[in-house]
C-alpha cells in the first residue's frame, strides 16, 4: 500500500488545460475600453492577452474593425510631427504609444517624406 501512496505524491506530468476564454466581466471591461477609444494594442497590454484575443473579442461583440482602423489613421499634421519627433530622438515604440498605432504604421509614416 505504501507504493500507492508514493505514486499519489508524485507530480502529475499531464499538461494543464489551457483556458483561453476571458471571463465575461473582463470582456465587458475590454469592450468598454475599446468603445472609449483604446487601441487593440493598448487593450492587449492592459489585459495581458494577445492582440488576436482582443480582436476576436471585439469582433464577437459585433464591432466592424475595418471602420475603427480607418479612423485610427494619423492626420498629415500628426505624421509631420511624428517625423520631427523621430528625428529628434523619440523611439518608434514611444511614437506607437503616443499615437496609439501599430509599429507598421509608424514605419510607413517614417519612410514617406510628404504627409
């Protein structure tokens, strides 16, 4: 019988199940923050989830993400300011956070010379 007890004390080597679903209270907060204007990048960081999780959650809530993406584009004045800030030492990461846009958006803005 002691052998049975010893085996029950050994750690279980089976992998733990992954729980990818967000609790409905978290989903509610995430959606409220999205409606308030937070970007999907900000939400992913704030709720410590992948951006795809945020995107899926927002889509399931009925939002058309193509509309928000078009609203998130920077104005000509903001693009000029971003280039000036980058030239003066501001990092791409800081620009992403400042304007709430993706790294690819910042790279594209910095590559072009006209607004």
